[in-house]
């Protein structure tokens, strides 16, 4: 039986096979390490950096004007 991640995201298509593979592997690791810090999930610095770079989260400036 497929696990939750495979059922929901195995068919992820981002228009580039490498990007789709990266999205799948990052998401799978995050789902396996749910509740842990990203630095615990991604053991090497390069893995962690790639996961952060892949995300669409931008730095927000919350300073009052």
C-alpha cells in the first residue's frame, strides 16, 4: 500500500523532471521527519540549503513604517 506522501504527491509535475524529483524527495523527507527542525531532517548543509532554496518562502520585512 502506498504511503500518504506517495498517494498525494507522487504525480507532482513541475515541467522539469529534475525539479519534480527534487520536490518529491524534499517533501518525502519532510513528511518522514514531521515535527522536527529542518536541520534535523536534512543532515548535510548542502541538502538543507537546497531545501531552503527550493521553497518559495521569501523573507518578510515586518518593521513598522
